[in-house]
C-alpha cells in the first residue's frame, strides 16, 4: 500500500514538473509573440539596397480588420472545402513541388541572379582551393578570418568537381530542393503536432504564399540547406519522441551536423534539441534518450572538426579561431545611424587591427563589450530604445530582406503593393499564433513544443548577436503551423457559434451567445489592447 501511495505521489510530482516546464515555455513564447505581434501592427521597417533600415508607423486597426477579413474568408473556404472530395496530401504535395521546381528552374537559369559580397567570397575560396591557392585559408584570408565558413566552402569545393567552378546556378537549383525539403518537414511536424490533415494542407499553402523565404533559393550561402537539414533533424526528433526508434536518433544527429556545417547559426536548433532530450530523460524517464544525448553532443564538434580536418588535409594549414565570436555580440550591441546592431565592420576591423591575432582581438573585444554593457547599465533608457529599434529592424521587415537578395539582378521585385501584402501576411501569422496560444497552446504536450523553444532561442540569440532580417526569417516560418492551428480553432468555433445562433432569440440572447465565444473575446481583447497601447504611445495616457 505504501509503495502504491509513493508511486502515485511520484507520478503526480512528475506530471507537475511536466506541466511547469510546458507552462514556462508557453509563457515565454506568449510574451515574445505578443511583443512582436503589437510591434508588427504598429510599425514597419524597410531595408534599402544599401541595407539601411527605415522604421515607419503602421495602422494597427487596419491589421485587425485584415485579420477579421482573412478569418471570415477562411471560414467560407473551409466550409466549401469540406463539401469536396478528400484531397490526397502526398499527391498534392508532389504535384505542387514539381510546379515550384519547374518555375524556379526557369527563373534561375533565365535571370542572372549572380552572387555578391559573402556569396562570391565563399565561391572564390572554393575555386582558389581547387587551383592550389591557399591564401584564403591563412589567418588574414577570408576563411582564416571567418572559420565558421569552412563548412560551406568545403561543400562548394567538392560540388565544383561535379558541376564546375563558380557554377552558382547549380547551387541555386539545389537550394530549391532544400526549400522543398524544409516545406515537407514543417508540414510533417504540423501533422505530428496536431494530427490534422487539413492543418497540414493549410500550413503548406501558407509556406508557398510566403515568397520572402522563397527568394532565398537564389542566395548562394548555407541559409536554405542549413534550414532544411535543421528541420529534418527536428522532424526526426519528433518521430523519435513519438515512436522511440533508433533510426530517428541517427537521422536527427546526421541532419543537425549537416545543418551546422552549412550555417553555424543552427547551433540554436542544436541547443534546443539538447534541452528537450534532457527534459525527456529527467521527466519521462526514457533512458534510451541518453543514447541520443551521447551521440548528439559530438555532432556539435563534428560540424567544425570535419571541415577543418578537410582543409588541413588539402592545404596543410590548420585553421585558427579567426574573428572572435564575441565580436559579433559586441557588433550586435553597437548603435549606428543605418541600423542598430547590424553589420558595421567591427568584427573584421578588431581582428585586422590586432594583426589577425585571435587572442589579442578577443582581449580587445572583451574590453569593448564590458564598456558597452556598463554604458547601457548606466543609460537604461538608451538601452531600451536600442533593443526596441533593433527588434523592429529585424522582425518587422515584412519582406525579411527577401527581395534585397535580388537587388543587383534583373529580377529585383519591389514596390508598395508587394510590401503591403507581406506586411499583412506577417501580422496575420503573429495574430494567428497568438490565437493558438490563447486557445489550445496549454494543452500541447511538452515534447511537441520544440519549435516554440527554437523560436524563443532564435529571438534571444539575435537580440544580442548581429542583426539581419535574413537570419530571423527562418525562425518566423516556424510560427506558420501554430498560426494555422489558431485560425482553424477560431473558424471551428465560429461555425459552432452560427449553429447556436439560430437557437437564440432576440438581441440580448445573441449578445450573450457571442460573448461566450472565445473568438469574440480574443478579437475584443485584441482591439482593446490596441486602443490602450495607441493611447499610451500617443501620450494621451500617463
């Protein structure tokens, strides 16, 4: 009897820990999404060709109206959709992906969207390596400075043996395949999370509509493939948490290693995965997850060791530390007239000014960072204003620098209508995600909150790291499944409410019924909060 009592108390304690962990993740997620929602409704950022950010005011009430219009349109589309024959998700996905592949193959090979800046640098480094020129790998060379680029340079180097030197069109084509893989992974994650075919379909639809991510296929860099492999690592992780199969452990480890080789920023995904594995070991007592932990930790070291080893085996040069990573944090905390916390050359300058000596540069960076932090502590208003402008500049740019990538090509797409469409799209994604949290977020099992955890990590990381809309876009798209779920919940409740409306007689009965709807409460709360914030911003209150 005492053992049963102890066992029951232990189960209750563990359930309490799970609930607490879930609530903490959801609370942080809700706060960040809430902040970004209202910032996106009130403000916009436009990035010029020279990468200067301009913050302008937006109309929050207009965004609420658009949200309601989209909600009503979605209601009628879903109502019609349910009368149709059931769609085969697999066939639909394959057909649409073939169309996308054909469209972007034509765009890539008929328009000269050539690489510039860092894109061209990594291509030049791969070509130089093939030609026996090892200068880029010396301490003052490009890879010697940016050692985190060794992975993508080595990948381009080996691809050049198949497709030729500087064949950026092929890499752009491969990026299209990477984008399709990321679509597949996010859709499957939404299916695992919500067990709903319709949510999976709408998630795919929203992803296709989000063109700013699509334009990244022309970017000859590790962004798209890093994103694709990180999503596959997460999908394999979700499958493991559901089915506990060893093959998913291996797939997850290989995928996250490749993601970090393509782009070191996906360390954020790696850290989130480690945290959730520890949750699984401690809270769920699934000790097989310890195997995943043991093989995942070396993956971090492998992502840098493998390219560094390959560089040394070919050149005989052992890559040093290069530009100190803290330099990107210090640069991310520096203000400038162009854009707060964006690239200003500090990371390169501090390294070259110290004769390309990583240790000396690191010492200066630590001192500069110390002075910056002391200054912000002594000037809290300036500190708050800086982080406010930095957050707006990288999260409230509706295009997330999507067309900025095309700025020097004959396929440069820009204009007021384009920006307004994605301005609305961005606000709807934030509002839909907030609706998901308001409705059903607290019912989600802890192990299915990995995407929100990654989003939280991405937000915090880029609060201090070098800012860029291109960096935050891969976290923004993680919200799409939750936005879709929020919109589905609202339209489902509205459909039920319409049925109940017929049973209520008179104005008061109708008002009473409407007030019972969470959808009505959510929009009313949203409108009331917007009015209050608008009055505070205008100085009409306090």
